[in-house]
C-alpha cells in the first residue's frame, strides 16, 4: 500500500518526504503497560507493510527501549526509504532498578535516570547515544524535547531552559544541519507557546506539536501556525486524538491530555461525535484528517500499542470525510471558523 506523501523543503536543498501517517513510537517504550518484543515487531511491520515511512522516537520513550526496538526493525530496511526523527535535551544515566525514573509510566524498561541538558555538547552526545541505540548511521531530524511549561516545571524554569537552549543546543543543531549530519531540526513539545517563542528567535525547521492542533483544540491558529506558515516551518502533529478521547469517544475511563477526561471535555467530544455519526463518519477518522488540512502540516503521528491500533490508524487514512461535516462543526462552534477544512 502506498500512502500519500507531503514534501517539505524549507531550504531548497531537497528536503524530506513524509507519509501523511507517521509512526509515533512512545508506545514501543512500554508506555503505561509492557508489550513484548514480538508485539512491538508486529506493530512496526504492520505499519511498514501499509506504507508508513516516517518514524519518530526519543531517548525518553521507555528510557531507551523505543530506540532499541526500532533498531531491530529498521535493520535491513533501505535507509533512503524512510524518514527518522529522534530527540535531544535529555541524557540517560545508568542507575539501580529501584532508583530509575518513570515508575507508573514506563514498564519493564532499562534502569535509567533522565537528565535535562540543553547545552551544545549535550546535543552531540545525545545524538551519538541515539545512533548507537537505533543502529543507524544517521537520523534525518532532531527535535529538542519537552521544552515546555509542563515538563520543565513552571514558566520560570522553562524560561531558563529556553535561554540555555538558545545559548547552546540551538547552535549545535544549526551546525549539524549545516554540515549535512541532519536534514532538519526543531522542537517536540506539548504546548504551542514555546513553538512560537522559538520560531520568533531561532532558525527551526519543524515542530512536533502534540495535542494542540486537533479536532478538539485549535488555539494555535491564532498566531503560532500563521507564523510557521510564513517561515516555511513544517508541523508534525502528535497526539491527534488528545490522549485517546478522540479515538474512543467520551466513554467511561477515557483520557484527555494524559489524564482522565473532565466532564466538560467529554461533553464537547460527545457533540462532535454526534455530528460525525450524522454524516456516517467515525470520530477517529475525522480526528485524523482534520489537522492534515492545514497547509503547514506534513504528517500526523498517532501512537499505537497493538496491531489493532495500527490497523485503525491505517483505516483512518483512507476515510472519506464529507465537507458538510466540517461545515456543521463550524456552524455549531465546535471548530474554529478559520480552521482550514479543504
């Protein structure tokens, strides 16, 4: 199966071609539950066999486990056939099993502690470690990871991290791009505000924005996305289902933004889902297609922790969405009137 691709070439140097459906590999790091190596391999092979050619990972995901699982899968795959991204900003330090990070989030993973480091030297070290875990000779994109309020622990700490990045890591990433070691760099975050800050002050190519431009949330349309469009900055949309609720609907135990969904969110999603049903469309299909209609978006990368999840994502790629559905969502005030829907 061949998936539609979107070409990004901000610098006029050939650029990168992303499949509209990419693979977000946090679940391969045993996120919230452990899966076996065989299960991980089956999910990855299902994605590959159905045409997925963009794979995103990070040292954080399973404290190295996601990258090492991709190693086995990618071995033997023609390197020029896929786009690969990983992240910088955290270094992993060995520790004893009782002192590792991520209890309750990552299961059956290496005993490691995360250490934030946005310095020039840390970028090179992080890339070297990732290449070793991945077993490849290059990655195409490096994102500075989780440089946002939630992960940094407040605005003051974020401000300090942004300053450290601009003083150090940003220069390292520019050098790696200029030397042809990587094709592009950017930031992978859960908030649009740091993306705008970095776009205004840095020379970033792409943002992996998780959960903040979705069928449920479009605040990024006010200023951040127009700025990116004017600068030729591409957007990879992570978390298109807002941690699950846009895939499951407002069912008992559903999640929104990594937490149990509050009632107001469940009510809003219920209204969106009802309109989808009236037009004969699955909620998850509309949620997948919606961000792809923005001209800056190059790929959408939902996670999947089973073959069934991956198959559902592939099904969403081919779904037909009538324009009347988007018109009704706008008329009901459920998506912004300025959201691109063609």
